[in-house]
């Protein structure tokens, strides 16, 4: 307990991946444990998990390693020292995870090749977009692509720094105003479950869909 950090997992995103032999009771026990630590829980299957971490983690380690080698791997010692001296905090921050265990990442990447290859293809496409804009001297296109990256990262920071979404988001409105359509769009964007209360009422009490 001396090494415990209060609130370490506060608002953290937790992915629960039931295994082949998982039981509903076991999964619920795991969920309740993470719920007790005030985390945001999402249950996904193994295929979705592998694709997600291939993009959000595995790809980053591959890129960080390749980037470090492309900058510092110099055969001439004097030239290498110049590159060492020319790299500062930007290089330090971007290349940090290149210091991870080669053996561990060898095993991870080789075992998840099917998900990593599409992630690498997507990255190479995005990198090629920026390269083309530079080659063609298209400053507007380059700025547009760079701004998109900035805005997406800023949006992610806001998401991570927020206290999280409420358990329920209720949409109210007059008849035929489009509540269901808007609700489904919001649920899809936030990746949360959508529930039509009319359906619940009809299922519970019977009758027509007349309650709004």
C-alpha cells in the first residue's frame, strides 16, 4: 500500500475482452472491479481489440524506432555526434518509446501482424500525402493536413482531460423532430449504447408508440 497512488485509474478507459472460456459471471466480476476504481469500461471482442491497439500502440512503437534510426543511425562517428547535438526536446518526446524492450515488441508485432499491416498502410498513406504536398510546393495543402493533425490531437487531449461522459444522455423534443436520428448519430460518435424509450415502454406495457 506504500506504493499506491490514489486515483491512478480515475477516468481511465478500460477495454474488457472476454476470452473463449469466459463466463458472464466472471466478466461481470471484472467489470465491477474496474467500476469501483471510477473507470470507463468498454467490452469489445478480441479482433476489435487487436485492430485498436495495432493503431494506438503497436504502430507508434514501430514508427518511433524507425524515426530514431533514420535520424541517428550514421556510419561516420563525427556525423553521428552532430546529429546527437542537433536533436533536442522534440526528438526526445517523439522517440521516447523507442527505448522499449525489443524482445517484447518483437513478440507483440509478430503475433499481431494481421492488424498491424493495415495500420502501417494507413500511416504510409498519410505520410505520403504530406510528402506530396511538400514535393509540389503546395503550402496550403500541407497546412491543411498539419492543422487536421493538430486539431485531432487537441480533441484527444480534451477527451483525456475531461471528467468523462454522464451515464445517460437524454434527448427530448416534440413529435417527429428527429430525436431518434440525432440520438443514433450521437451514440455512434461517442460509441455508446442507444436506447429508444418508446421501444422500452412498448415492450414493457404494450400499446402503440405514442409516448414522447
